[in-house]
C-alpha cells in the first residue's frame, strides 16, 4: 500500500531540503530515510501519510542510518501472532 513521506532535512552539503515522495510501502519509506541519514543528511521533521490521508509525525532520532527491515518484520510477526493470522 502506498504512502507519502514528507520531510525536512539538512543535506550532506549543508543545504536545507524539503521533500515529499510517494512510496510503495512504509518499509521502503523508512529504508530511504535511513539511507539519507547514512549519507550524512540530518532529518529535522518527518510526516508519514497513508492513502486514506491519515498522517503521523515520526521521531527523527528513530532514523540512525541502520536498516529497519528486520525489526519491522519481527514486529509484524508479533502482531500477526497476537491476532491469530
């Protein structure tokens, strides 16, 4: 399911950046943000919006440049187990 990630950051050259991208998944959005941090970008504000228009502000310090995929997969398995899926 697609989502929109909007963020404000200082890029690796020290320039202010404000971007908004449509992504195929939350996992992809998180991966892209971590890649940018790994390349030296400093995230200042992040908003994630789903296809229904619901938005949530995300903590910038959650993105430290390390991959999140494994952690997200584990979390998904846990809530699927709780729901009996």
